[in-house]
C-alpha cells in the first residue's frame, strides 16, 4: 500500500457520498418530482433517474479530485490506472447503495 492517505481519503469520500445520497433521497428528491407524477408508477423511475444523476455527479467530483491528487507522481500511467480502478470500485459501491436505498 503505497498511498495510505489516498485510500483513507477515498473511504471518507465514499462515506460522504452515501450519506448525501440518503439525505437527498429522504428529504429533497420528492420536491423535484412534479405533482402530477406523485401517485403514478413513473415516480419510482424518476426517483432512480434523479439518484443516478446525483451519484454520477458526486463520483465525477471524486474522480477529478483523485486525478489531481495523483497527478504529481512520476509514473503517470500507473497513477491513471489507480484512479480508474478506484473510480470503478466507487461506482459499483455507489450503484449498489443507491439500489438498496431506493428500493427500500
């Protein structure tokens, strides 16, 4: 483990993303949905779409910050692979978490 600070920071990022998604899904996403769709079957799909947009936005912010954090290393190809691997792992974790929160 050559980047312990990078790993710890990404675990913190993931916890923050999950917490924000819970808060947004519980309190604020309902305010975005139009009144005429509140009692229709499309409401679930709209909630999923909103949550996906929020999750992807937050993951892109983390991805860019990871690229910036590892941009000072000498081996640029290796740092890109690390950032891409971290991004894929965070995407999988966030997608599973969003599915669990929305379907709950």
